[in-house]
C-alpha cells in the first residue's frame, strides 16, 4: 500500500472542522495535526487522537506535512499566512476576495517558488468550481452570456452587517436568486439583468429590547452596498426561532452559460450547487485539491496555481487508466 | 498579433459542419481545409472560400495544419483514422464507444508518441464534460452516488433501430429522463434506480403503406437492449410532421452527485446541458479542446490524453493572469 498523503490544518474554525471531516472520508490521506493561535488545550477536535499544536511551532513540521490546508479568513489571515506558509509547505487555501486575487497570487507565487513548493489558491466553489464553469462556458460557447446566481444561502458578510444595526440583537441574512430571472436565463433569452432583478435578500432579525421595528427595518433596507440595491425583506423572529431554525449554513447557486451556435441554435450549460453546509462543502473541495497539490509538487512543479491550472484527473485517488475506463 | 491556430477538419458530416461554424466563432483560429472521402466537388461548405481536399492528400498537410479535428463516426471511422492521423497530426476526436475507450486510447497513444504529437480523445459532452463532472463529483464528495440522466434528446442509435423495424418508413426516438427520478436525486434521497425508472423512450413513427400499426408498435417496444427495458411510447405521425417537427437534433441531460459530509449534511452538485443542436455543441467542445491540444503540443507534451488530463485554463484564448482576474 502506498504512503498516505499527510495533511496539516492551519486554523480551526468552521472550515478547519470541515477539513478534518473531509480528510476522514479519503482513505489515501491522514491528518497529522492542527495548528492554532488559540491555546491548543482549548481546541477540541472531532477526533481527539489528532494532535493540536501551537501556531508558532508550525515551522517544525515541514518534513511531517505533505500539504498544509489553510483555513483562515481572507480578510486578515490569508494575506499574511498564505505567503508565509507557502515558503515552508505545499499549500491549499480558499482566498476569496475576488478583487485582490492577482496581488495575492503574486505574493504566494513568489514565496512558493522560493520555497520549492506548490500553492493552490482560491479553492472552493466561488472562487473555485464556479470559476471553472464560467471558464468552460465562455471557452466552449464564445458567443453568449454568463450568469452567476448565488443562493438560496446564508451570507456571512450580510448577516454581520445586519447584526451591526442599532436595535438588532441577532439575525441572519439569506441571499435568494429571483426565480423569474433564473428561468429567463435558462430559456436562453440572454436578458440584461440589474442587481435587483437577479437576487433578493431576506433578513431574519431578533430585536433588542425596546428597539423600534420600523426604524430597524429602514436602517437595514437602506444600507448602501449591502441592501439598498436589492429588494430586501425583514422578518422579526424570537431568539428561540433564530437558534432553532437558522443555525445551519446552507448555500449554493448556479452558473449558467447561454450561448448560440450555428444558425442560431440555443445552447445552455448550467452548473448548480445545493449545499446543506457551505463550510463543509468548501472543505471537501479543499481536500480534493490538496491531493492535486501533492501530485503537482511530486511532479516537480513549483509556484502558485489556481483551479484553472489543474488537470481534473489529479483530484481523484484513481489512476488515469482507471478514470478513463470508469468515468469517460 | 500572434499567429492563428490552423485547424483541419477530417470528415464533413453534421459534426464537421459544426466544427466549421465553431472555428468561425473563435478569432484565434483559422480553418485551413476540409478532408473528405467523397468527391471534393460534391461537398459544399458553409464558407465556400475554404478548400476541400481529397482524403488521400491529407498526409501532404502536416506542415499546414496545427490541429486536425476528426469528425468521423466511432463505429468504423475513428478506430482506423484515430491512430493513422495521430501519427501525422495533433488531433482531437469525439470517440464515444465507452466500452472500447481503453483500447482506443492505447492505439492512439502509440501513434501519437511515435509521431511526436498530442491526441485528445473522447472529447464532447458524454464522454467529455459529463465525464469531468462525474469525476469532480466523486473526488469532492467521496461518500455519495452519481447519477447521469440523458435527454430530452434525439438518440441517433435508437432512431436507427426504429427505422430498421419492418413496416416503418421513417421515424425518430427521443430519450426522456423520468422527472420523478430526477427530483428524488435532487432532493438528496440517493435512490437506487433501475433502467426503467431513470429514462423513458418516445418514438415518432411514419408507417410504410399497408403496415399494421399494432404490429409495428409491438416490434419496437419489445426490441431487446433498445426498448424492452424501458417504458416506450410509439406515436404515429405523417411524413410531413416528421419533416417539420422532428428535423432538429436537440439533446442534453444531467450529471448529479448527491453526497454527504460531516454529520449528515446533504450536498448536491448538478451539471445540466440543454442543447438545441447536439452536433453543434459537440463541435464547439472539440474546437475549444483543439486550442488545448495545440498548447500541450507547443509545451512539449506527447501522446494521447483525455479531457480528464487537461487543465481547464488551456481551453481559453485568454492568458492565465487574465483568467485569474476575470473568472476566479
């Protein structure tokens, strides 16, 4: 039996926990340790047999870890951790600040080249699998339009924005694609859709004691960038309802390419995800790409890559011949 | 401006005509010629300025063609043409006899290696894009089940079978996914579905003069392999209706991966195609992969490959940096 791919997890929040679960589903991998900036004794893993190490010791594990999966956030953690860890490890991360991907790629690439490692950045579903499908769409149907719809799903950023409103004790926000817009795209109409026509926003809010519902509602729906450009509903709920009915992190969405070939034949390519758990799915994508990163490094590649650069066969534990026989 | 990729088309039926259209949609490519076993003067292209050459001259065009797109059939043409042409050209083909892919790959690989070429086999949507999505599904969600549904679409093989029945003057057959089965899969039930539960078959038949409709219907629905295992409907129509309402070649289908992560979170990945023209779409996939084949050859690769081996970024005329900026 060949040696297992040894995985490390850098950061243990929702994503790190998801990676721990996902590694356990892959027989060719083993989790060798979790690295955390919290006191290690305060971190409880799903599998108590896996060691938790203090962040500052991570450099001692260069020889023990084949691929380090970075589970920090894109805003403050990854811009610093990505380049630092790519110098010492082959890495996979889910950096998702779309506008800053070019500069992040450059920083990680330099570090990975210097360290002789491979660093796969922006892995997940968007960026990630959705990016791949935008690419397939425009490469295969050059005459057409691409549409990305998100949801129905819990948006962390918009939920945070709701919770910052004075008078709000707690709450969540769901992004919901407008069904009529999705249908028009699926029908091949290639409509021009503005922000309001594509998505609506549904907020479920627990009021602080004494807060005025109408004032809170107005503050939310008029918030620039987050809500003002959307049709937004605000539903007031109890603490208990929030805890019981809004404690999951579902998400998903669609990438649809609507194109034309020949003398006007309509061709529709659609990619859709419906996820009970957004972080667990993102983690599963990270783990499959960790296998690819390991193989790229074994094959002598060096530097930063994205999902666009990875041959899909590298994601599977099966050989190329098995894949051709079973999946083609 | 950089040199255009010079494309040749080997065989000019529905697929070859689709490739001609698709090349015209891609500004970085030019069609340098069509090769045919028919008398060249009898072949009318969409663009009369493109030369048509006799098949036997094809060997003289090694220096003039960057990628030869093979548009013959999988049953008799490609098993012979694939290896023969891969010796002289970098090729792309749509070989789709699933069970024979391993031996076809081996024959084409040997020829391509000997000739110093790249040969991309089994390109299209199934095998092809559907294969990729089966791979992403099982690699990302190892605990789960994959479902492929075809249709609604015109099946060439089943239409041929219908037309061979005594008493049938003309006809077509549509493969139709059973909506209840698709819904159960989308709902994450992971049902075990037999052949009859997944697809039904709808035949539209023009009777030969004096033929007995009930006898024809029985002969069709009881035909082993093709119809006996399915719920099959036979609708009798006129010559005129056949010509007017059944002259297109629509197709499509779904690949759905239903998996579980963590403590039972259901995760659904779905890929769907809805195609007005099956051959034009397949041709568009072939042309995008011709760009990838060209680049693999330029990068020094040699031998047979499938879509599973190709980094998606190679399909696009854009640079890796542009793709990261625009699509990630």
